[in-house]
């Protein structure tokens, strides 16, 4: 089985409202025991024209868990808050089979 990563590019349009999203999404992530690899840290462009303001990378055990998280009641509340505070592109991508991002 391969892990699945949620990758989001976020352009925050309302910083105060986005703080509410961060609070709600943290609650949802805690409920699903996800692994956070990146959440708004420094971004440096190496090639092309992609220059996102904020990037989030979260690991799930599989697509089922990722979709359950996305459709959950807890994340639905967060998603509504995010949609009013940002412009977001978000994908799920399958990781390398056999790699366990949850091991230390």
C-alpha cells in the first residue's frame, strides 16, 4: 500500500478569516491523525512560473482516509471557512509504495 498526500496551493485573500480556517482544519487533522509535512513555510521557486504563496502537504494512509477527511463534518466546516478566505488548488497524489511517512 502507498501513502497518499494532499497537496494544496493557497492564496490567502483574508488573513483574519484564514486564521479561523487554520483553527478548524487543525481540529480536523487531529481527528484523523494525519502527518503534516508542510504548512505555510517558506517557498522558493526553482523552475517555471509556479510561485505559490502558501503550500500545505499532508500525508494519509490511503485514498480512503484522505477522502474521509475531506468529506468529514469537521473538515467541511474548515473548508467553508477556507473558501471565504482564500483561493485554493488542492490535489491528492499517491506516494511511493512501501514508504511509511508515519514512521519516525
